C-alpha cells in the first residue's frame, strides 16, 4: 500500500507541475499533492511513515510552488497528525467521512497558508483569497472521490 501512495504522490506532482494548468477553473487548480498527503492518513498507515510522507510531499510542493519555501513542509505533517488523532475518535471507513475530512483539511490548509503569507508581509487581495479558498476546496474535494474509489 505504501508503494501505491508514493506512486500517487509522484503522479500528483507531475500533474500539478505540467498538466493541471490546462484544467484550471477560475484560475485555480486542485491541490493533488495535498490530497496525496491526506489519503494515507485516512487509511490508517503508521504515524511515522505518514508524517515522513507528508514532509517529503511538502518539500516537493514548496520546491515546485510559488509560495515561500517551508509553508507546505510545515502544514502537511500538521494535517496528517490531526487526521490521525481524529481517526482514533471516529471511523474513517466511509467515503462520505473521508470526503468531509478532505473538505475540512483543504479549507484549513488554504486559510493557514494565507494567514502565514499575510503575517510574513505578503498582501493577498481578499477576493482573490476567497476565490482560491472556495474554488480550490471544492475542486480538490471533487477530485478526491475518484481517488478513494481507486484506493478501495
């Protein structure tokens, strides 16, 4: 299963870097790398492996992205730990719950990244921020359903 998640992450990195620019909606593309980080933690893999995987994915996204380096490397493991804590309280075996978690984590990730950039002195126009927040959240969540069907 771990090899499958590494393959999904590599495909997500390639798609985000090269292909998804042609599939933007309102200038926003889905965050497949974040989705590839969320998926292993939803399938109860080892905590250390999931955190390592999240750090690796965060580094790759920071290297390929336009944001300041380190935001995703910091946030991705945080979301994995949060999901693993939640998974001890509720069952994550139903796709509806998994999709709800993807929705929540995507919103939190976009909010946190925006607030971090703002605290570092980078101005983001409010309407642009809200557009990214809403469209990317819906787009990433919509793409998660086929991924979860594939992983079943």
